[in-house]
């Protein structure tokens, strides 16, 4: 788009992050985007630029909000850990203790923690859901409760790309009597002053950035030029009947990226909408105080980011590392973290298209990046987020 001007502020010393953000427009794919960073509870980077809607020419403003797909999972995990901290949720209790119907088809012993670590074996629904069910909730969770697992629970992890949100969300609803979206609004967004929703109110729609779909016309690299793990992943993504594609496409009708119905629905795996500042401020409140308010205690965060499962992912066919609902910066032999990170203290989640949000306990950082040009893989953030994180890493190391 030829964007040469960006808006906002950076604290002294954080200019390399501004340079990286500008480069994402001038020699990268970004069209409209924003990035915010907090350090020790203070906002040190707050940048935005570009076009929010290429059809109308509406500029990306400081208060532009964006759907973030799987970056939502980190928000939902944070809410789950808040409930654990309060004693309202037990990670080691059987899911069926909160949700009795879930015990069907041999699932009576699955603990809550396996829902967060993608080990429950319910990545793929037995039958695809009608798109209209996005607004319903009960029919979806009833089907998941009744069905058999896709593999023996606890024996392996596999990315629950969409079902994660309904599974974790229903346990939260049964434990508290409130939905994930309600808890986010009342217990998190309100005290922190976040422009962040799971279930976007209709009156907020004019603020939404409009997605620009990825260009899929370029031919893929020959399989022989790719690492074996990536070649296997691309093979399963090319097969509409693979576990991966059936797990990532759970609706019987297409679900466009710009669907207002998706933004309005509470889908706690993929439907969070917010500003870059909201995501950064949320994570900042998990690693320290923000304006005197701390959401998660250090003990809670350390438990949440501790490695739970390592190895091949049955859905994505890539080796991966999971904490309790978070991608982490932890390292294991032969396994590359799925998230751009500042080091082993990083925990958070990326999303389809390129968004990324995380906290880092070692540097007391909260980071949020959102954009409207889809330019990465199905489950995580891409090169633009990595460029920003690398620049931030350089600042912190300097």
C-alpha cells in the first residue's frame, strides 16, 4: 500500500520496534496494523498505521479493533487460570465433575487440564456444525459431550483449533454460571479498561478492521525443498479429509474472515476482537501490575506456562510444545516453539493471519500485535510479528 507514515509513540530506546513496524509496511505485507508493548506496567510502544478498510479507504486509528482468530485461545486460557487462582476451577478434576454429560463415550476420566493442553482427543467434531449454530452454543457442546474421542485421551496432543473454545468454555460456564465472554467483560476488561470482547456488541462493528484475504495464487515450494516436518504438514493441509482440515473446518458452510456473525458469537477459540493495546495490557497484567491492578499472581503464571506436552502434534503433524493453554518460549530438543518469543519466559498465542499476543515473565513484557492483511499459516503468527519481536528482543538485550 506504500504506507510511509505511522502514528503513535515509543519510549526512548524502543525506536527499533518503530523501525520494524514501519518496515512491515514498506517492504512487508502489512496494510493496516497496530502494535503495543508494556514493560513493567508502563506502555513503551504504541503504534498504528495504514488502512483499516481498503474498500472505503478508512484509516487505521488508535481505536481500530480486529478479530484475531487463535490468539483468542490465550485470552480464554487466562480466564481459566484466573478461575483456578480463585479456587473456582480445579485443573485435575474430571471434566465430568463440572459437565456430567461429558462422561459419555468413555470420557469420564479426562481431566480439565487436558482440554487446555490439546490432549483430550476432541479436535474434530463427529459431524460438522451448521453455521447458524455459532449463535447457539448448546447444540455444539452437546454434540462434543456425546461423541467418542478422535484418539485415546492423554496419549498425545493434537491442536484443537476450534473445539478448544467450546470445551474449555463449557467447563467455565458450568463452574461459574457465566460464559467466557461475560467473565472477560466483567472481571478482566472492565477493571483493566480493555477494548476487548469475545462476543462483539453490534455497536462496536464500525471500529472493526476489514480483513484482506491471503494471496493463494503463488505456487507452493516443491516438497523436496522443505523440511520433512513442514512437508508433512502441507500434505495434510492439502487433504480435505485429513484430521487437520476436519479439525480446522468444523462448520458445514464457509465461515468468511469478515463475518459479523463470527465476531458477534462467543467462540472462545477464535472470535476475540480487540485493539493491540488491549491484548498487550491484558498480558502485562499477568506479569505485573498495570495501574495498580494485577490479574494473575506469579505462582498462577508459572503453573500456566509450565510445559505439559512435547512432541509430534497429531493434527498439524509438527512437533510442538504446550503449556496450559499457551504456546511458550520453552525449548526442547528437536522442537521449535510455535510462538515468536523473547525467551523461555514467554507465554501466549498467535493467530491465523498473523496476530500475536504474549506475556514474558523474565522481562515483564506484555505484547500485542493485530493486522488486517492475512499473510501467514493456519495456526500461528507470521513474519511481521516475528520482525517486531526480534526488534524488541534486541532492545531488551541492549
